[in-house]
């Protein structure tokens, strides 16, 4: 597969619209700009940018797609995680070092204060959340499926980034990448209960308001994962003006994003963040 002279167009990615230090660099890939064939293509019959090796896609295609994505960063390596829908946070530099020796890190977030170290999470409906402080002293990336979100992955990642940056979590900025939208995320009562039981009493009503009944189906709801994430960030003191994104739906925007719930056999997108020198 001879594609190594090809580059990923900047327009194939989403870029955070936040006012922070230029040291902070970040983007989220879409399904466009790669070499993967159907069902991992771009939704229009052209090559797709599937970044997940565990999807069933051709390994050489995924390797080329990762090369294209990483060409937008200062490194040939990133802190690729073995995501487990939990709340474990790792040091990104340590993750990269383990990968050199073929060791995987089972976690759903990574953080760093080192220039050139790329934090990354992969998604195909779950919510990617990117963090940084205003001055660009530290960054982090979290994979927030509903289990990880209910289990505190946002809080744990934010606290680690804040500690590295020497600020309070309230002084962080966050970008909510593309995830399953509130009109497509149908869940059971167990998911509502998981969030309601973990919410402080003062925010329990707001938490349950993020779930609306699913058209008369008993014990079924449509969940707003973006609203749930914003509530968690608010509990940390993060003002809504410091939160970017949260407007896409991976399920309904079929030609732009991969979606496991929509297609089952599908690719993975990536949210990447790092500090420039």
C-alpha cells in the first residue's frame, strides 16, 4: 500500500474554537481523508480514516491512516490506549514508552505537561473530551462513554491536568468532541439510575432532566451525553464559556462520522491534543 506521500487535509478534522495559549494544539478526526475501504470508508465510497486496529479493517490501512493523522502532530507516536469504559487516567509519556515495548495501557484518559507528547482517545459514539489550561502548561484527553462518564473519568482527568498546570479545575478549558446526540442515544433505566445516584442532591434534578422519555416505551429514555458532561464540568467549577463543542451527532451525521450504534461494524475516530515547544 503506497500512500506515504499523502497527507491528511486540515479540513478533514474538527479543530477546537478556544482562546488559549498557542502552545495547545488539538483536533478530532472525522471519517474522511484515509485509505480504508467499505464499511470503513468515508461514507461516500472514498477512503475512510479508520484509526482502530480492533475493528476488522485491514491493518495496513489503519497503519496508513494513523500515519496521516500523526503527520498533523509533532510526533510519530501517540499515547494509544486500550480503552475499557472506565475512569483510569495515565501519564501519556509513560503510555508511549510502554507501547515501544509492546505493552498496552488499559485506561480511558491520559494527561501530560511535556511538549510533543500526544494524548489521544478513540471514539465511535462515545464522547471525547479534551482539556487544557489557559497558559498551555498541561493537557489531557478523556474517553467518556456513559460508564466512564458516570464513573468520574471527566473529573479525574480534569484534576490531573489541573494539578500538572498548577491551577484549579475551574480554570481549565474543555472541548466536547463529536458523540451520539440526544435524539439518538436511547438508554434504559439503569443508565438514568447510574447518573442520578452519583449526582449531588443539588444537581439531581438537572441530571435527570438530561433524560427524556423515549416515545412511550416503558423504562426507556433518550440521554443527552453532552448535557451530562457539562453538568460534571460545572460541578468542578468550569464555567460554560470555557466549554467548546457538543453540537454534533455521530449517528445522524452518517457521511461525516463513524457510529457503532448505527452501523455496528465501523471505524474509529480520534481526538488528539498536545503541547507545542
